């Protein structure tokens, strides 16, 4: 097992200055590094699957085998990769627009059938790359509750993190990657250009060590946003 891989690349980071995607990137690389050092994951056997969007640029910034896929189609590409080589650890990185928009059917299927892949969704409420159109999760009268939908479909690992709590995010990522089956981690953050709701998010966010169905139902009420593991079976 190769545990000494350098996860950095020479690509220039082109996210907006101050973009919290940088925090997610650092947390993710730290999670992979620690899992490798602990002998739990071989970085050489990880495949990262991304799609189109600001989030997809993580493809360029992590030195892992990767697939740059279609918008909203990370889950089928990741599952196909896993079927092709079951020995791989397949991790999807996507945004809320693609995953919870045209890709929501894939979330339901993965939850129902317990696809053995990991999904991290950077959720900022907008399609930022195309200048801020509203995504399915932007807070209004019509927004959806993706984790509640996944739970209703039978998901066995659901977590929510935030780039405001980077240490916890690394811990959640490690747990999600090691889960045997489909894991979905929703990562809440603002888009500082097109949906800068930082103050509101900070007021609503609440770190909880032990959660369950009650906290999951709270997202339907648009109250507190709890971070931690909701469901792990």
C-alpha cells in the first residue's frame, strides 16, 4: 500500500479569492492523507469523479486518479467505475445544482440500492459557474430537503458538514469514505459572489455530535442546520 502520495498538483487554483471550496479541498486532502497514514485506504486505489461546475475544478487540484464527467451524472459514472473494478475506492464530488437537480433520480437509486460509493456535495444554493441561477436547495418556499429524500429512499449513511467547521468536515469525510455502501455528505457553504448568506448560515449552523431522525426532520422546517452524522447503519 502506497501511503506517501503527494496529493498536491501544479495547477493554479482559479476559484474566486475567498471561495470556501478551498476549505473543502483542504479538508478532503487531509482526510485522504490521514486514512492513508492509518493504513485504511491506499490513495493509489482511489478514483475521484467530478462533474461540471465550480466544484468540479477539484479534479485539477488533487493528485488522484480522476474522471471529469457530465453535469449531474457523477453517481452513475462513479458506480460504473466501481462495477468495472470493485477493488477501487470511488469518491464523487459534485454540486447541489447538478446532484439535487437533474441528478436527484441518481441519488434516489443509489440510496435504494446502496451503491458502494462515496458522495460529497458542495451545497451553496446556486449554479455559481453560470452566474448564480437558483439551485433546488436555495432557501425559499420551493426548496427541497435532499437528505430527507435520500433517507426516505433507504440511504444508510447520511451526514451534513460545513466549510465553517473544517475540522469536523475532515472527520465526516473520513467516516463517509470508510462506510461500506452508499454514503452521502451534504456540505453547506455560501457562494460569496452569488449567494453570500454567510451571516444567516453561521446563525443557523449547529454542530451536533450525536444525531438521528429528529435532527434530519429539522431540515424540512428550515430551522437549525445540524452538522454531523444523521444516519449510519
